[in-house]
C-alpha cells in the first residue's frame, strides 16, 4: 500500500517507517499538516497515518481537507497522544481508526493491515 | 500590562490542563520505547539472540531521557507549589536569559527579533531561561509551527515583558488546552513563582505568549 505518514515526532516516525517498509508498504513521511495537505493534493495514497497534534496545529485540519476534496479520499488512521477518545467525541466519526499512544508494533500493523485489499 | 489579553483560566482548569498536557506528553516517549523494545524482541526471536542496533539503542536512550525530564519537571512543579523549593533570585540580565533560552532551544524553534533592552531583575536565572525556552516552544507549537518565533521585549513601569509570537494574527480565538504542551504550564508556574505572570492568545495558526516579569524586589533594578 502507498501510505502517507504525518507525524512530527522523529523517533516515532522513523520507527513506523521502518516497520511498514519492512512489511512491504511504500511510506511517504511528512512532519506537518501543511505538507500533508500538499502531498494529498499531488499524489494518491491508499491510507493516511495521521498524528492528531502536528507541529503546525491540529491534525484534524488534514481530515477536513480530505473531506472537502471533490473525490473520496483515503481512509485515515488517527494516532493520538490523548489516549482513548470518548465514544461521543465527534472526531471518532470522521476517521476510519483511532490508534491511541502508546501503541505497539502489533497494534500499528493491525490498524494498517485492516486496509490491505 | 496596558494591552488586553484573553482572561486567564481558573486554577482548577489550569491544573486539569497541566495534567492533560503531561499525560499527553509522556505517551510520545512511551510509544517509542514500546516500539523499540518490540523491534528488539522480534530481532531476538528471528535470530535466536538479542540484538539492539546502535540507532535503536540511541532512540531508546533519548526516549528514556525525555521521560526523566518530564518526571523531574513534574516534581519541581509539585515542590514549587508546596513551597518546598527555594528560588535563587537574581539580579539576572534579561538579554542574557533570552540568549541562553535560544541556545537551550538549539534553533527549534529559532528566535528572531530585536535584542532585549538592558534590564536586570530579581529573577532566578536558570529557571527563567528554562521558562522562556518553554514559552517560545509553546508559541511555535500553538502558532504556525514554522520553527521560528518572533521576539519582542519591552520595559513598562515596574515590569519587563517578553513576548514570543508565531504566525499571522487573525482567525477565531482558540483554547490553549493540550496543544500548548506541558512546557507551557511548567514555564507559567516558574514565572508565577518569580512574582510574574504569563499571558497567552491563540487563534488559527497564530499564537503569542508573554511573560511579565517584575523588576522590583531585592536585587532587581530596571532600566531601558
């Protein structure tokens, strides 16, 4: 799968890239929401792995950009340092999967593999 | 201060947001540690022996250092709140403190702007440096995240004001919440412990954070 990873924490992004690349995925990494939006405009991705708190603000802006696009966008796995979000949190309805930190490799792989065709 | 700032959150809200920011921030190094340990375990399972390459070991060490720093900061906050920690009042030179804060940040974010006025105050130099670095980092994080914050400093009657701003003013007012980072709440407490106050305005892709530092008190003298 072609995956866009938007995560501003270098160690975590480095580890995620290593794991997903080893699993045969093509990973494009960016550290800001602005870069993520630009990449989504230019390229097609099968999945977006998105950190909720990016260096330049709320990751939900990227979700909003995907929602506003004329064509259906890729599913979003939202990684969040806020832990498990409340069931009635409206953000849970706007993304495919919530992946609360700290997650382990198995949880990451399960979240990604759910979208492998 | 003569200018208007959004009202400060009440003490209970501040406490809740501080704890929220702390909980949020420890999850990042914890995630790294969990992933590195599992990579090491997979490597051991695959090859029949433990192998942790240098890069992974360094990532692990950096994450443990981050956790240690967070624990130290939280303990310091607790001791300050209980009055169990004595500050080391100045005189402290504001320009030197701002410069040291920039060095501490290592350019992340970079601080741009005019040199602070020549002024000394009765501030704990080491803690002021860390507080200013934390406020600059928070401004960048809540603002446009460009990696550069604008510095303005001024002297008013009885106080010095150090302000960091990021992004272009405008847009809707937004709450501070967890986006500020734990560093903001820790910096705020340090400034308050020195007799000052911290003010923050946050809007879409814009933030400005100011420390108001008293010039009076033993050892302090204003100028500029």
